[in-house]
């Protein structure tokens, strides 16, 4: 029997597996921590690693991801190799909060720029030399821009990714949490269990992505366990050149999945490719990963980030 629990903040109901008895998880709607009640009839044994409920949906070597169209939030149906639905993925857009952030930012800019012009013109009539009023006006403009940036970052929400058993969103299986809202150089995401226990950290460096896109996943010990890299340097440069001059659309951005070995060699164990279709369709192929060196939960988390994080 599943365990029924309700979020104390937003009153959203959840039906969780008995393995989560006595644990905690973060509500995907309001970000509150929810305590799962104990179930005395179900024994639970602790181990040394993260307590992650096993789900057969992750026990696949090939996943088909289909992004839903006509949706503000980014949503995906995940199918197995036999085209049967096995997972539902959502990255909420938080439209109203983003609109509020944009509105406040615009108001700060309008008011700040207006005050800068009025004060600058007023000082020019009473203060000599004129450059003093110009310096004051420019200083106020810089302060305005700083306040607008702070408001935009503070009010805009983090965009987490949630993996569910199906589109009812009753059973949460995995979360990918955005660590920082403002990341000018390095973006980081943490893959956690439904109850919030960290599994991996995924990073992307914007500077190194100029020539060839690359995402890297590390375990709790800081050791790299998976690298997702753009398929080839030649194709990477060709895509960048054509994106500036022409947009043909058929140069799809594909990735190879690499596992570092003890001898320093990166073994190619899979691919994440976009299918040549009108709508976004992706194939996560891990059939070369035998015996399995890549955790399928991590591979799916990286796959969704490769689409939503790279705007492919």
C-alpha cells in the first residue's frame, strides 16, 4: 500500500512508496520539506549510501524523450525501447513569478533612469563645471542597473527538474535542483532523491563551451563519473559558424557520454541524440554501456539538462 501524505504548506497530496517511510522530501510546488510518516509494518534497513527507492523505469538501456509542445513549462514523456511510457519529466517555468520579476525590473529601470536625467539636468544648472553633474547622473544610472539586476535575480525562481512516475505527478522519483539563479561562468545542478539526499553534482562551464559543449557529473566524493561532450570538435565549430551566418536547422547538436577510466582514457559508453523530426524528440542510447557503468538516473538527468540547459 502506498503512503498518503499532504504538503503542509500548499496542501498538495502525494502517494509515496513504502520505502520512503520515515523520510523527508521537498515539495515540487512550494519547495517545502514534507515529512513522510513511519510505517511500522514495513521494515527499513539503513545502509552506508544514499537511500534511493528503486524504480523499474530506470532499468533501461534506451530511453525515448518526447518534449510536449504548446506548453509554457518544459515537459517530457519518457518511453522505453518498445515505445511504452515509463516516466514523466517537468521543469516548471513559473510564469507568474517571472512576469513579476520582469515588471519590477522594468519599473526600477524607468524610475532610475528618469531620476538620473532629472537630477543630472538640475545639477548642471547650479553646479559648475558641468562634468560633475554628468558624473552624478552616470553614477545613478549604474546604481539603477545594479538594483535592476539584483531585483531580477532575487525575484526570479530557480528552475528545478522533477521526474515522476507518470503525468499525475503523484509519485516523485528524482529531482535535479538548480544550485544558483545567477551563474555567469559555471552553472551547477544537484541530483537528489525525493527526500533530498544528494547523489551527483552536474556542472557546465560557459567559457569552455565556446568551442565545444561539455557537461560533467561528479559523485559526493568529487570524483567525475560521467562526461557529456558535443559529438565532435569539427561539427561544434561548424554549428557555431552556421548559427552566425545561416540557420539550416538540420545540424542537430548531439552528445556522446563518456566514463573516465583509471588509466586516464574516457570510454564512450552512450549517446544523446536529437532525432530529425519537426518536434523535439531525443534518444538516450546506453546499449554500449555493458556492464553498466552509468547510473541510468544520472544519464536521464544529464539528458534533460542537455536539452533545457543548451536551448537546442
